[in-house]
């Protein structure tokens, strides 16, 4: 089993060897999924348009599919992935990209200085993390105060799933849902979970990240719709629908834009100004005239 750890960390390292499968080409996985890719590009445009970042860290970015899109908003982008196979594939697909750096790292053990990133993205990663708390803590550590994060959630509470649970008289659970078959679990395949967006927001709040915007993404991801509607029409609908449907967690993918709260410096005794010194008031006393005796009446 291949793992990496950061010195002094108490977090158990996750398996990374499962993401170096020579029989699987992640770039080929995206063949025929141009609508889904373009929907995520539209989401980034909604969230980041008009902004400029110095350093962007794309955590779990695979072969850099979205890293090169993020480069349009940044001075430099660091693609982070635990798979050497994915990083090698990135070198082949985007050779010599002037803004793109690649580093082999786990999301829970990032080799960056504290507060060194202006924007951090975590897209199509949470479905591999049944408990993302360690990854969220690291993400918040490297993000500067006031910096932004884009977090994508494989949404267990999408509209179709809510209806399915409702027909059985139940609600979508807030706990992660394992989508693997029993056979896949026995074989130890890569984790594949969906999460409730509200549960993810609670985890993010615990590390100081507050939501600024929410989008519903890939709202038309259905084979029948993709077969009937031209892609241009689908993307026009997608662009118009992402923001208004976001508050309802409508689609299978939810994008959050979050901001790391600024540091609040605790006031000490030295910080508290002393009370003002009251002015000294002198009351004039009339001196008795010469030869005039002071009397009490």
C-alpha cells in the first residue's frame, strides 16, 4: 500500500496506489462527457469571473482538466494529486504550460506553507472521501485569511434522490452514502461516496470557511436529455439554471464558493487603552485684605 504522511501528523494516510491503475486512463473517461466538463467550466466562470489570484492550488485535480481553466484567473496554479500516473498524463496533455506546476501530494498532507494560497479548489474529490475532515483542515491551513475556496460536492440530496426517498417515506440521510456494490467493497476498489451538502457545510464551518455562493451543476445530466437536446441548448440552460437552482441542491453536483474568515486578534491588557486622566481643577481662594480678620459666621 502506497501512502504519504506529513511529519508530526496524527492523521492516518489514505491509500494512493488505487489511483495508479495502468488499465484506466482518466482523460479517456471524459470522452463523451463534454457537457459535464463545460458545465463545470461555466460554474467556475460564475464564481470567479472578475477575480484575480496570485497562487491557486487545485487539490486532487487529476491530469489538470480544470487546472488549465483556473490558470485564466491566476498568476500560477499548482496541480496537486496523489497519483503519479495522473501527473504524468498531465505532462503529456499540457506540456510546458507556463502557469502550471505539478506536485505529488495527498489532500490531507499538503506540503505548502501556512496561508500560502489565495484560492484552493477541491472538485470531483469528495466522492473519494467518506470522511473529509482531515482534508478540510489542511485546505484551511494553506489558505490565507480572506482567501477563497471552491468545493464541489457529489450531492446525495439532489432532486431525484429526494423524491426517491420521499416515495419510501424517508429523508436523504446526512451521513455519506457509499455507492459501491458489495463486490466492489470486498475487492477494495476506490471509495465512491455521495455527501449531503448541509453536512459538508457544517464540516467546512468547523475550519473557518463560510459560504458566499452555491450553484447547482450538471443539472441536465441524463442520457435521455443528452440524446435529445443539442449540447449548445443544454449549456445555455445550464448557465441560466446554476444559480437559481443552487439554493435547492437540485442537480447531482453542488459547487460552493467559500471564504476563510479573517484572523481575529485577541485583545490583551496592553491593547486596552488606559482611562483618561481627569483634568486637575483649581478652585481660586480669595485672600483676606490686609488688616481684615477672618471670621466664621
